[in-house]
C-alpha cells in the first residue's frame, strides 16, 4: 500500500498553478429532465432486498 | 452442419440469418453447443442465458418468416460484461457482494441491442468491479486466454474478449475505465473500442470510475465493431453525461484508404518497460500504414508519464464513493444479523463481500479524498488531467491519429503479476490516457509472436471515431 | 452570567420543494406522504447499481425563485458534489448535495430577510440537495434491535438555506422561519404546513462562547421551544460553574428536551468531490430574467398593498400576509363582502387565537371565504350582535357550518317579525293601562313599556322595531281621542 502511495507522489513533480481541474471530460452543461412522474414497479426492487418486514427494509439496530 | 458459421464475423452471420441460410434458432443451438464445450477450458462466462436466448431466437425466426422489419443485430448472440445491468438476469460485477444481485432494469445499451434484435447469451467474467487487468480478480475464478490457456486474457473485460476469441459469441460488450476493453482485446486478438466519453450511455453500467469509463464493443473484426458501436451509441436522456448527438452509422466510415492521413508516434508510448517485440510489431504496422499512403512523425508528450498515477488517483477516489452503497441493506450480500449494530454489519458485509484488490482501491481512494489529502491527490490529479488533455489537443491540431501499443507487454502467465499490484497497474500505461482525456481509442490485432497476440492502439481526437475506423479498417484489409 | 442580548442564533433550514411533481434526480413522485413503505422508489433513488441521476429542471427554477426572493446572489456556474458518509437512510451512502465548505460554489450566496419590520437576518448560502429515507424503530433508537427503513422520501428535492448567526432570541428564530415559510408559500414552491416540509437545525452561542448545534427541529413552533430549552439548560450549567461544551444535540419534540447523541456519521470527514454523474449548471442572465418575470407577489409587497388597498393597519397586514392561505382567505372574503376591516379582524385575531388555542392548522378547518363574508354581513345588518357573533364564529370554525345556518338552528336571530312584536305590544298595553296613559304625556314612560315588551320576549326581539311599534300604538291612541 505504501509503495503505491509513494508512486502516487510522482504527481508532486508537476506544477499545476493556475491550471483548472477537469472534473468532467465532456464539455456539456445544464442537462435537465422535465418535472414529470413516471412510476417504476417498486415490487421489482423490493423483491431483491435481503430483509423486508411489512415492506420496510429491515436493517440492524442503530446503536 | 454449418458449424463453421460460428467462426464468421458477426456481420456475415447476421446476413445469413436474415437471408434464411440458417435459422436464428439453429444458430443459437450451435452457439450454445460450442459454449458448453469451450467453457470447460476458457471460463468466459459467469452466467449463461440459454433459455431466454433460444426463445428470443424463435421470436426472431417468426419475424423473419412474417417478413417483418429486422434489426441490425438480427439474431446474433451477444456476450455482455457482467457489470452491465440486465433486467432479471444476475449481474455480479465479478464480486461476491453481488453474487445474487438481479437488476430490476436493463442498461440503455441492453435496451438498444434488444431493439436491434440482438440476443444476450450470457454475462461475462471480469475482474471484480473492473479493478484489474487480467480477470484473475474475479470472485468466480479466472478466465483463460484462448490462445494459450496458461496465460491471462487481459482485463478487466477478459471474459468478453475470450468469448469472442473462442467463438463463443458473435459480438461482445465490454467496458473500459482505464483500458479494460482494449487490454483484453490486445491479449486475445480481438477488436475493442472505447469511444469518446459520452457517446455510449453509461445508464446501467455499474460504476467504477464514472468520469473515465465507457461501454464499448469487443468483436472479431473492425466491421463488426463499427456495426455494434453504431447500435449502442447516441444520446440517452437517462445519462446526464451523454453527448447530445444522435447515433451515427459508423459502417460508412469503413473506408479502405489512409492516403494523406497524418499519424503521430509519441515516443513515451514506447517507453521503458515496453517489450521489444511489441515495439517491433507496432513499428512494422506504422510502416505498413505509411506504405498505404499515410505519413507519420515522432513526437513527445511531456505530461504522459504522469498519466498513470493521475488515472489511478481519480479512478480509486471515484470508486471509493461508488462502492459505498454495498452495505447489504437494499440488495446484495447480507451477513447474518446477530446482534450487531449497523456499522458493524456494514463492515462485516464489506469485509466478506469484497476481494483484496477492491478493498485496496477503496482504502486508497478514501485516502485521496480525505480532508488534508484532497488537494495533494484528487484535486491535483484533476489538474494534471487538464494538462494532459491540452497536450493531446495540441498534437491533434496537426495529426489525425496517434498510433502506439495497446499493451506494453505480451500476454503473461496466470499468477505472474497478481502478487505485485503496482506491476499490474503499470500494464495500463498506454491505455489510460484515452480515459483521462475522453478521447476514442481502438485496439486491433497486429500479429502474433509465438502464438501470442499483439495489439495496436489507435487514438483520435474527441468524436473522431470515423478516423479510427478508417485507419483500423485499412490496416485490417491490407 | 448569560445576557439575553448576547445570544446568537443561526439556522440551517431544509425546505422540501413540495410543489414539484417528481423527485430531484428521478421521475418518482414528489408526493411520498401517506404511501405504503418503499412503493415510491426506482433504481435511481433506491441506489441500484448503474442507475444515474438527471436533474429536475423545475427544481432548479424553484430554487432560483427562492434565492431571488431572498435577494441572494445567484452563482453563474455551480456543481453538485457528493457528500460521503454511511447512514442507512441514504441509499448510496453518499448524498448529492453542494459543497458547503469554503471554496464550494452553491446555487446562491448572500441575501437577507427582514423580520419585525427592521431586523435584518443575513443569508449565507442556498443550495439544492436530495432528501434521505426515513428510519423508524421498535421503541427508541437506543433500545430497538432493528431499524426499519422507508425510502419513499429518498431523493425528494430539498433546498438548504443557511443564515448567519443574526438572530438574538428564540422568538426571532421563530419569526424568521414564519416569514420564510410565507415566502415559500407565496412562491408556490413549498407547502410548509405539510409534516416535515420545513425542518431546521439551529446553532446557538452566548457572548462569543462555545457553539452548540441542535438538530432535528421539525417546525417553526418547535424552534422556539428547542432554543428556549437550550438557553435554560446552558444558563443552569453556567450558574453551577460548568463549562458549556461545543457539541451536537438533538431535539426530542415529545419530551421537549435537547439531548446529546453522538452518532458515528457526524464525526466524519465527508470527502466532498464533484458528482461525476452530473454536469455543471450555468445560470445565465436570461434564465434569471425568465424566473423574475414569472415571480408571483411576495408577502412584503402584498402587505404594502393590503395597507393601501384595504386601509388596514400595518400590524394587521403583517399578520394576514404571514401565511399565504390567510392572506388568500382575506382577499377572497372581501371579494364576496367588501368590509375589509370587519373581516380582517376576524381573521387576524379571532381565527389565529382559535388556531393557537386548539393547536390546529388552517388547512384542517372546513372554512371558506364565504363563511367570513357571511359572518361580517350578518353583523353589519344588525341581525346578530357581537357577543352572539363570537359564539357563532367558534361553532363555524369547529364544524364548518355556514353562520346563517347556525343562527337558524339556534334561533339566535334577533326577532324582527312585526306581527309577532305587535301581539306582544298589544298584550303589554292591555296589562299596563296606567303606564300607557303616562307614556302618552311622558316620553320616559315609553322606556318602561319597552322593558316590559323585551321581558315578554326574553330579549331576543329587535328593540328598534319594538320602539317603532310602541310609538305607532301611542299615536293611534292619541288620534283615537
């Protein structure tokens, strides 16, 4: 693991002053969808949930 | 009879099914006979969908008989990488944590191949969560290279490439985050394309490194590749990062002519660690293209040596967040409750469900995003990404394509690199730049060395898949 | 000692955009209330692998409306971030939000809201994020052996509005929330009366001392209570010489106390990074102009209009515009019966007092503008007196019956039937011949006759008509002589 981190440090050599980051490689903005309802068959989802009780997803205790 | 048909390019098989030389059902039966034989040696698939494939084939036969309009992928058997969601068909990502995960929906690419009458025949083996370059990191055991069973098929889409190389599928879908389509294509002597980021919808692709990856075709030849790519690409409103362009017909770009094209040969792509044999074969290929009328010159890219660490920092960071959802509450593996609290259950689930390499990348990615390290790792990597992209943009101002090796080395033996992750990462040195920049890149076979395949990589500017197909097709035809 | 004027309170308000049809990043319904658990879910909001978010265009528009209504500066370019932490109510174990630390660019920054006529509360930032699922337990969170999760709410569009610590009392915090709620109502982006539609976290400090966060405050009624409790608690600590710790406390609205609950998720480093599955948002001037042009009348402008148009006092206008539903009720009632002064009094004092006494919401009452128009009309016509009107009002808001209906049922109407009154007058005249004679010469004796008539009718007949008939009779007697 440390060996890999050392390898990552290689990027320290690069001077990136005033260089903006490229978070998104495509140059598109403002992608929206209209405010419309489409109902998904929730039974298809809850079917794959490991533990369900009265349609609640059943999880372990909190504390 | 007609068992040679399985070895034909997909385009030919589709034509024969459409032309009623063979029924879709007959083809499908033959294909599964072969799969059942080959799988004992290759292990390309995690899940096979024989029943639904056969009933699909019969539906298509009826369409043919009724003279209905047929899709472009009419009847062809398609192997799908197991990180692409298929409605009602188990999708494991090569992981124990998703061993029994059955998606409730189809990925957009699956909807598209179905609407073109393509038939999903099964889900292919892969490195767990696409993290690896050999397909050895699969919870379901490794895939073997059809050209030499002692060697790896490459990865992470090793199952898809091996299925094509062993004629267990007509076409295949892979996904490429840092070379995962091109690497196994190189090692298995198939054609593999990672298109421009945003051309193929990622809806339904189980995320590893979202800002880097694309689904793409793995095929027997360039024409098949152009056909499948034409069918799966084009705008999808379900993926916000999908480019707003309609699908194109890339088969029109299959022109046997490279006259006047300018090839850039970047010397860093042939750097230290590149096998001499690979260097020789790739240079021979460049010379061949020159003889066909293209010209080339040699260049240098200053920031290319930083591409690999930059890539791994970004991919691991994104992965650490993407994989957080596997906590066993909503889907996937769930360890017995006992009387643990949820934090304990989460850790136990993930400890049991994830393999070593996945854990390693989650930890490293978490580290790179942590307060105090974010600037030095994640943010800095994203800035270097800008520098790399700028350099490539500069080169593409006066070059049409870049040519380089896909993999710096020949297919190696199973277990050879699994002990040393860093050595494994080094294999991706030539493939990651296309993911960092979003540029399209294709790997095509350029020969064998003692029965071991060698792949040639062609890279083009954003949205210039046409140039890739043109150069690849010309190379293949001559 | 803690001085009240040194109290500094800041709020972090979460408003659901309840007027949207669908969730923030998927097409599931925004109307999740009252549905069977886990029926309002899809691959996106349930965090199924491979599903991807796409931003609801209207959510952005609504958020811009709120930002502009609060005079905030809208960012030209903004990004969504992932806020990473493990919690069972979050389907992806990260929340798509916007970066709330220095360097992050939220949807809008700055802005302000004026309360009490002149107190400025500055807004720090406004952003959009997704709501989480809902957890429930068997008994309490501490004692329960299981956690039940309903993801119907997961992915609902939430707007976070963060103020500077500019409020100096719990009351100001409540007024701020009330005013903000009215703005949201007037903009038509949120119905604050829905359970959980407006929630907030508060931070409070004394005289530059340690900051305490209070989470889980579910309404503006609770905010004042929670903050009052916290002030009392901290006062008593200080008086015992104990230091106030900088910590996060939760408000328990059943026991009405704040308590310290250290959950693991809060300790963390959220490892924010830009959401790679969403593209940047660029907000052009044209988009802002478009939103401005569609902006409805806001409470402040409406208040001024009420003062001018209906000649109301500033205080009454302020009260009426503190809820859109109240202001609407007023204007509609006045349309049916134009006595704004009478109607505004019933709404601004009687109705609000009734709501606060009975702990009810206007929405739960079965009343319409016609109710108030009719009530005012009955009073103006002298058909009921003010005392009776009060009792009719109570029955009206309790049952939803029309005032005239109640008057009819109770026989409350002042009797103005001339024939009936004449009969009583005649009877009284026969029984009081001496008084009648006196009355013919002495005006004052008329009052005695009046009293007798009223007594005979248990006081429900209209005195004006009685007087009129008595005078008529007396004149007839005079003429008869």
